[in-house]
C-alpha cells in the first residue's frame, strides 16, 4: 500500500518535499499515463550558439522560403532531430 501524499501549505514546501522524497513510495508509476497540457507554455532559456556564416545564411534562406523566422526554423529542425534520435535510441 502506498503512502498518502501530504497536504502542503505552499508550493515551496511541496517542492522541498519532492526534492527529497522517493515518489515510488507515494505513486504507482505502473498506472501512470501520459497527458498533454496544451495551454502550458514551456520555459525558455536563452543560449548563445556559434554557427558558420554560410550555415546561418543557408538557414535564413530556407526560413525565408517558408516565410518563418530563421530561429523558429532552427527550433523546428532541432525538435525533429531530437524526436528522431529518441525513437532510434528506444529501438
């Protein structure tokens, strides 16, 4: 039988609890199901990335053909490749 998850007075107290607690004592992960949170905005982190000038110019040209900002195209390309790599790794 799993332990009962305590009630927390604040998010900070809950965060501190889960930072040290073993979630398997409270949650049966075999019963867990994935969920989609469509209105949740992902947190973003700004990075600096050095690219060869030719690569950047080619990326901008491709983005221009699609009528989207080049940084958005970079994110699309990265997301597609990450998904591909994760699928390959799980085989």
